């Protein structure tokens, strides 16, 4: 389906309207209709990048330039502070001063911000003074949290970002300039950006920062969808889905992990890691027969897969315990 972009009259490429949605991520579709909706939900599952649910078009937001007095002493708000927690639970923001307008920054936007952080906070973005930053270009975990927070903020908003892992950063957003929409970039550029986010996600996962890794894989999948199948190989896109599924399993989101694993297998049926993660997701959801079927398929292809053999043993034991418990409960009904 083709859709006309309301903001500037440009036509989106086929499929972009259905598949590229406000992110996390969650995440991050083969098929149309409900399949595209599942793609959005699954890519948002871990990680959804905390966008405003209104889904309005981005627009340039202009506010008066902050003065030096504003920088040193941000004005207190008379409003009662509100709290909002990101969908992946990575942070909570305490709204100290509400913003204005419906537009929100997106990946690649240039934002005028004031960040105030305690000493030792691993931010690469400038702190203590107003500065321009570009969303998605910070290399640290705290940079990623600030990006996610800014994507939920309106111009003029001032919040305290409270990380789930501990620590706070005060974030003030004066204004921002919109970035080009994904579908406006050349496919080669989109795919190159996708590979960059994939590499960053793998690095974050190895460091144990699973939430950030999930958001990176979600961004990469959004870019891959925008680039179209002519730009990417099925194996690489399958790997993105499988990697996101691994994050979602560790984040306690087995339903999302199951769907991303299935998408990886649809693109690459022999993807062993996707098959294994699909089995783990099925077991977590209580579908022990489906889990056992996937694990036996893995062992048939690779009898030396010790992880699959160990997990199959767990699944078989769980199934026997379940059946014994059910038989005992049923016998009591006829006593």
C-alpha cells in the first residue's frame, strides 16, 4: 500500500507505511496487515524506543534561545511533577516542566539540550551548558538512555531521567530540528546505518547492556525495512531478528522473542540460534511440545549441540511433571 506523507507531500515507498513505525524496540515484517502490526509490536518489545503514542509527523520546533541565567538556574515549574516509565523499563522520567506541541525528536534529530549529571556519569554528550547533540550518535549506555528520553519529550520540556540501574540525569530540551525520514534516505545509506546499529547492539549485548542492545537491533530492523529487500541479504536480516529475540528472552519477553525467532526462521530456515531461541520462548510460554519439537530438530541437524540436548532434558522433565500433576488432579475428580 502506498501512503502520502501528510507533512511534505512526499510518497513513501511501498510497505514503509505498514512496516516502519515509531520505534522500540521492541524489538524492529514479512507479510501484510496483521503481520506488519506484529513487526511493529515485536520490534518494540524490548526496547521500543519510547516514542509518543500520538504518532504525529515531525516538525521543526522553535523556542526562544536560553539565556545564561536559564542555563545556570532553570526555572522551577508550578506544575505537579508527573512520572513516565519507558516501555522496556530502562528508565523513568520525572517531568519537572511540561513542554509544548505534539512533535517529538526522532533518531538523527539535532537537539538543543542542557544535560546536568553527577560527576562520574558516563555521558559523552556535553553537560553543564546548552549544546547541540544528534540523537543516536552517542557511544555510551547513558547516551542511549538520554536519546530514548529525548524521543519522548516535547520542546521546552524539562525532566529528571532516573535509570533503572541507578543514577539520574536532568534533561532540558529547548528545540530540535527534524531528521530526514527513513524512507527519504538512499537504500544504500539505510542499510549502512542498519549494519552500524547491528554492530553496536552486539557490542552492548556482550557488555551485558541488554536493553540498549535491543534498541540497537530495533533501529537496525527499522532501517532494513526502509531499505527494502534489494539492499539486504535474508541471512543478515534473519540474524537481526534472532539477536533481538535473544535480548527479549533475557528481558522476560518470551512472546516477542517467539515471534522474532519465527521471522528469523522464515528468512533462514536453517538458522540454529533462531531455532534454539524459539524453543526457549515456547518453553517459557508453557508450550513444552513445541519446544521439544524445535530442540529435536536442532539435535537431528547437529547431534553435538550440547545446549539443545541439555534444554531438551529440562523440557522433557517439565512435561512429565506436568502430566503427573494433571493425572493426579484428574484422579481426584473420580474418587
